[in-house]
C-alpha cells in the first residue's frame, strides 16, 4: 500500500440572493513513494476533466439563476409553479453542456402575460457558444478541417464534437456572417483627411475540384492601407454572389474611404486585378507597378548574367549586355522607363548576334528570354512605373510586398500546391473570409450570432 495524498477541487456558487451552494469538481490523487515526473502537476486528461466539470457546474448555475429571474409573474409578482423540466444541450469550448431548464406553469392569478424578463431564452439562444464557433472557424481557416478537429480534440474536453464536417459547417456560417456584415457596413468618416488610400492587390491560382469548369480558378486578395489605421485584408473567389469588387469596396469603406478620394493601386500589372479596383471605386485610380515585382524580374536577369559573365569570350560579344544589366535596376528605380526599354532593345540585338545563342548553352538562352520578357513587361506597364526612388525617400509606399505576405498568409498556408487539395470557389471564398478576418483581428471582435 503506497502512501497517497489528494487534492480535492470544489466550487462555491453564490447566487443573486446570496445563497451559497457547494459542489465537488475533482479529486486528484498522487502517490508519494514511487512518484515520478510523469505524475508531476496536472495531466492534460485531468485538466480536461476539471474543465468539463467546472463548465457543467457554471452553466447549470447560470441557467438556474436566469430561470429564477423569469419565474415571477409580471402581473401579481407571485412565483409560478414548475410545469416540467426540459433538457437543453449547448456546445461550448469546454464540452457539451446539458442543462435542465424548468418550464413554468401559468400563474394562479390567471394572467397570461409574457415573462417579465427573458433571461433564460436570451442566455440559451443557440446550439453552440460563439467562442467555440469562432475558434473552430479560426482553426479551420489555418489548418485542414481534419487537422483542426484533431488539434481541438487534443486540447479540449469534448467527446467527438469536433469532426471535420462540424468544422467546415461552422466556418461556413461564420464566413457568411462576416461577409454579410462587411457588405452591409456603412461608410466610416475618416479623420485621415486627404491622404490617399492604397490598395495592394494580388492574385493566386487555386486547384479546382473535379467537375469545375476549369482546372484552376483565380482568387484576388490584398489589403487596403489608410493612414492611421491598421491595414485591412480582403479576399474573394470568382462566381460568388458577393463579387470581388463588393468585398474590396467594403474593405475600402471600413478604412475610411469615401467616393472621390484618391486611391493608389499597387499590383503586378494584371489588368484583371486592376479592373476589380475600378469596379469597386467607380472612379479613376492611380496604378503603380509594384517595385517588389519589378525588382524580382531584375534580380532574375542579374542572377542569370552572374552565372555566365565569367565564361571567356562572352564579354567580347556582349559588351553592351555587361554594361546594361547592372544599369537596369538604377534606371527603373528612378522611373526611367524609356531608357530601360532602350537598354533592353540593345541587349536583345546583341544577344541575337551572339554565336553561342544557337548552341546548347541554355544559360545564354535563358538570359535572352528573361530580358525579352522584361521588355514586354515594361511595354505593358510603362504608364505605371514611377520614380520609386523619390517616393521611397519621401516616405510613400512603393511596393506591394505586403500583398505577398497577404497571399502567403491567406492562401499559401492552406491552399498551396504541396497540399494536394482541390477547392470549390465557395469553399475557398469562405476560408479566405475567415482568414482575412483572423489576420485583421476582426474575428475576435465580431459578435457572432449563428443561432438564426
Ligand atoms: Zn400572477
């Protein structure tokens, strides 16, 4: 017989009338003699047990307190008699709570007036607590539904309520509600005055479910940045009742934008994405080609050149290329598009005459391709290339690399190509709504009511 000691956990509940009630929650036993580190402190299972019992005590007590409030007849102030009891089941973060709720008889005074108060119906309005729904939606937007269900099951004292279907349904409800609010939200008066609002927009391709009209569909996402406010994320999938431009318009409104105020758009130059902004604002906007994207293209060229510049006899033929490749970045940084395009043309002409181009030297061919692509890119986006240098030093934004992070945080973690998952536009749309709301901290503040 080993020596054992106990920790008895009990609660004391004090009602509005001052009456106290005690209940035992748990009894944790430990042995002294062959104690090991395994037994040190509470185990996860024990803590789940304790949480579950605490929650049961509290929810039943809360219910009791509420129904007592509702008991008084509003007409004669008498306490009514119990008619019968009903059981209500509500899912909470700490387990399924089954509470006993009495139904009251009609008062002896004969009044059929409704309850003086409606405490219990207000309290028990719904099948799951908003906190549980929010956490299920948040995890479902970060992990696959199955993984999210597993994580919840590891840490929370619940029996089989977190399956992937529940999670998907909860996320869908939360997403639809967030979207409904966003779209219905009014314009907010801005104190930021005339400072322009920036929209950083980006696209991503998602693998579509079998049977969808194409193998991939494009989602748009990004953020709206306004001075003095935290950036607001937005994202939308195609073929939704709420279009991408509706979602963007809601985000603009939330950031204090009003029609007529300047909007600057940072993008990769994709016309489709720019058009979303135009349909959201119904007004001309300023496009700026994202320096980050431009810089990436230059970097690829620089790297390709770095890989072959040391090969002998190249420099003799490619003297112009050697001069222009390092210059390109400086030219474009200061917004000299015409000069940069001329440099591209010269380089292409020289590369074209190079005897090595026809040989199997893949590196040279690759350099040629990259420069050629840059030429096309510059021609297409000449109007949206600005003097980045000046903007940068005057503290104005020049890059949508924040959109890259939006794309990363919104899409890549959950829907990237490595996960062999296929998505429907509606499923994607919902996950994106929740992810964007999580990223902004909007989900935490949301007062969810999914009962209806
Ligand atoms: Zn009465």
